[in-house]
C-alpha cells in the first residue's frame, strides 16, 4: 500500500514538472516573434515622411526666431538660446521672411534664393518646402507644403500635422507674428544630408517594452496559474500536502508578485539571447546549447514560483473560512496581540494610545493648527539647511538661538494668559459672580467662554435658590394662614356647639363646621396633589380623549359658578372631534382650575374668551379675561406654589390652582404660560399631538 502511494506521488511530481516544462518551452518558442517585433518597432532608419513630420515643432519655433531677427535687438539671442531645436535644422535649408507685399525682410539668403523660395514652381528647386502665412491679427491663415520628394497625399498629411503643431505650440503666447509670410526650403541634397546626419541608436534591452513580450509573459503566468489550480483535479496528481505548500497567504502572494516583477529581467535575458547569446565563446554550437539551457532553467524557476504560490492560494477554496484563521500571518499577529502576554498588551496599549491621539486631533483648533504649521516650517527649514553641508552648521546654530528666543517669548505669553485664566477661576471659586471675566487669553479663550457660561449658570442657580428660599418662606406663611383659618373656625364653632341649646343654632353651627372642614379637606388634597406633581410621582393614565368635548364638559359643570360671577363666556372651538392621547382626568383638572380661577378674579359683567386652535404638531387653548383687580404680580411667578393674584387673600383658594394646572400640563409634555397686558389676563395651554403606542 505504501509503495503504491509513493508511486502515485512520483507520477504526480512528473506530471507537474512536465506541465511547467511545457510552459517554459512554449515561452521560448515565442522568441522569434519578439525578435521580429523588436526590428519592426525600432527600425534602422526612418522613412522620409517620418523625418519631415518630426520637423513640425522645430519650424514652428523657427517662425518666432525668424520674426525676432526681423526687428533685431537683444531678444534674438535669447530666442535662439531658448528655442535651440531650430538651429540644427536651419543649416540644412533656405529660410526667409517676407512682408505682405512679398518683399524680403530677413532670413540670411540672397535675392536669388529668395526668388526660388517664393517661385510659382518651387518643386523645381526644393525637395521639401513649407510656407507659413500669418494674418494681420497674428493667426496662421494657412500652411502650404510641397516638394519634389512628396506625393499629394503626403503633402496633405504633413500640412495637417504642421497646422496642429502650430496651433497648439506654446511659443504663440510670447509674441504675435502679423502680416508675414515665412518660407522654408530644403533641396534634395540637403534633405539627404540631413537624414544621414540623424543618429538612430541600436535597440537595447529596454526596447523590449515596444514589443508584445509583456502579453506573452502574462499568458505564461496564466498558464502556470492554471496548472496549479487545475492539475490537483487529476487523480494522478491530487492535492499537494507538503509543508512547502502550506505557506501563509502573505508569503504566497509576495512570491507571486516577486516572480511577476521579474518580467524586466526576463526581457533582458530574451534580448541578449536574440542579439547574440548570453554566453559567448568561439564555439557557436556550445553557445546555443548553453543559451537554451539557461533560458529553460530560468523559465522553469519562474513557472515553479507561480505554481507554488497558486497551489498555496488554492486552499482558499478548499478550506473556506478556516483558511484565513490558520494560513494568514495577519490573523496570527492579531491573536498574539489579543493574548494575555505582557508584551502583546504593551504593544496593544501603545497603538491604542497613538490611535486615540490621532482620532482626537482637532485640526479646527487654533492651537493644533499653529503647532502643525510650526512643525512643518521647522522640517522645511532643516531640509534646506542640510543642503548647505558645512555652512548649514552655522545656519543651524543661528536657527537654534532664534528658536530658543521665540519659544521663550511664546511660553511667556502663554504663562501670562494662563495667569489671567487662573485669576478668573479663583474669583469664580470665591463666589464673586458679578466680576466680569475679561482680557485676551489666547489659546485659553475657549475656556474663558466656558467659564463665562459657568458664571452665568451659577448666577442663575443662585437667583433660583434665592427665589426658592423666598417661596419656602411664603409657603410656610401661606400654609399656616390657609390651614389656621378654617381650623380656627372649626375649633370656635365646636366650642359654641358645646354650649348652645338652641337646635336651630346648632344646625347653623354644624353647617359652618361642615363647610370649613370641606375647605380644609380641599386644601390638604391640593397640597398632596402639588407635592406628587412636583416629585413626578403622579400616575398618568393616557387614553384617547376628545379635547373639544372635554372642554365643553368643564364649561357646563361650572356653569353655575360662571353665572354667579356674572360673566359671559365666548367659546371658539372646532365643530369636529379632536382626538388626542391624554390623561383625561388631569386634563379636566387643568381646564377646571383655569375656569374656576377666572370666576374668582374676573371683573363682573365682562366677557371671557376661550379659543381652541389646532396645528399639525399641537393643540393650543387660550383663555382671556379682564381682571377685577390690578394685575401687579409677576406673570412668571403666578404659576408657582401659593402665589395668588390677590395679595390680600380675600378670596377663597389655596393658591395652588395654577401651579397644579402647570404641573399637569408638563406631565403631558405640554406647557402653561401666563401673560398680562394692563388688566387683560391670558392663559395659554399647549398640548402636543402625540401618537398612541403601537400596542394601544
């Protein structure tokens, strides 16, 4: 059994070697194609049309040099030096500049050659002639090319190329040639001499890039990859199980990239093989055999690396997700970093700190921007100083002194601004909230603004605490007064009831006792109600409520009080139902407290306006009435506990009605706002139109 398995493995190895050898031989058989392509793309000599087409840029630059020579001056030398490409071409041709009348202006030719250049039959003299015609606005109105060595089609093609060169050439931006005709002519002998003077370099290894060698190398690469991916399906080959084929993903990928990166080295090998051999001895046959062996071994090595890399990567498809856990260096490093070792923990903490520092780097912050600019400027300056070698040492010494002086002044300014900030914080800690925080604190200005907000918050909290203390004092006074009044009456009438023999009087006393006890009960219930509301411990029972019907119901049930107060209520409400998600009992109490408050304090024989308006997001109920007494209280405090509009407390009431209404409105995410204008008292309730929960 073991012998059979061993034979099977040997057969598999032989098949793999044969497949790689086949890829290598196939690549070597393409050398003749590379040789032919190399000779085609890098010819020994270019043809006449190619040489003439390459003159387009040179002659375009020559137009501006010739025009400058027309006017003379120092600019001519600058132009010739700057546009030197025209010089080597000029010595092989006749060239001249003519004005719009055809008179010769310049060009270094005699009158006989000038006449030949503008002859009606220039082909009799010149093998190649170019005529540039410039209009009055500086544009090229035409380019005419002719010559005895050119066909009409070649003349047309060259005119098109020369016009493109002239229109796109950047020299046109420097000067404008107006009303000029510039003509160039090259005789047959001059053209022949010029073409002979052109040096055409022999092709080199880098010229392999002009051929399709890279495409054939890609085919070779794909063939080796296909062998690695498909041969294991053959029963004789099977999966490669050796340790060498269990390399990590990163190593296999790196090996493939390195082998693929050898394309230039392999191209150089192919070039030298084509051009005479890698090994040169006096025996030609020996050279050929050695070249074949070397090329074959190199291609086998490259193919083997490709085969090995793709065989390792093939396990991605066979192992699934486990491949990434078991065959990647990245996951091994991650598992090591996540381990309990102290080194891994230190590395993890270090990178975490660097990540956090980069994550929280605020480039909008002025200080960070200044530091970034300073570091960048320092880096640029040091790079410049390094370019001066020995003299840079003295510059660095001077730079170090200046940097020290600058940093000392900068840190001194920061210290002063920090002292200002510290003094402001000290005043704030001492409770001196009325002293303004002033002064330019530089980078600490954002902290100064936050300290101003803290100062305002402290002042507001102190004012609120003073107000609460005042209200507590009033609470004790008012509760004592409101509880003592009915309690005193109850005690008094109980004493009278003990000694009274008259039954009619006893009934009268009992009625008073009942009324006072009920008054005491209402007061105590209101106290408990506002206490629970203030502590948010009131149980809310939300349901679908028709708020229009609820408001009408409150009005009807308090109709007797409205009539006793001699008030005329004007209602303005929608005719349709308005269903909202509210606590009906608490909402009823809000409306009742406000209407009862109106009946107590409104001026008799006046009108009361109650209006309900609905919007997309909420419902607003406003109640307006004319007060019987002067409205001299603070409208913002009237909804606080035990604050009443009549400071003399002549009317019955606990002073908790508006406070309870406000608390119940806020428990339903609404608001109650009181406003006054002269004797007009206005209460506005806003309740949001919330949707019931899904389970409801």
